[in-house]
C-alpha cells in the first residue's frame, strides 16, 4: 500500500491507514470456520502421534527393555570409531 515508504504526505498516510483498518474491520470474523477446521486437524494429528507412541511402546515393551543395554554398547562402539586416537 505504500506505507513503508519514508517520503509520503501525512494526508495520504492517513487515507491508506483508514483504508487498511476498514478492510481489517469488515473481514474481522470471516475466517473463523477455516481456523476451527485447522485447529481440529492439528488436534487429530496430535492424537495420532500419541496413539502411535502408545501402540509402539505397548507392542515392543519387551524389546525395549532387552535392547537398551545393547543400544548403549553399540552407540559407545560407534562413538569410539569416530573419535580419533
């Protein structure tokens, strides 16, 4: 709209601000349905993440307990390969 220019008359600046504020005021609550749909989809995605985590932990409970020592040994072995002597 030209409000970022440094050299502009005060009258033009007031008119452009008024035009911008009128537009924002008339369209103030016209996007509520879109926002509710977006929040609902984000909530479903969050439920999906937690559901997948619970399902994985419940199905691999024994493997996580048994493999934790192996993972620590393996990661320390990989680290020892990367560190120069």
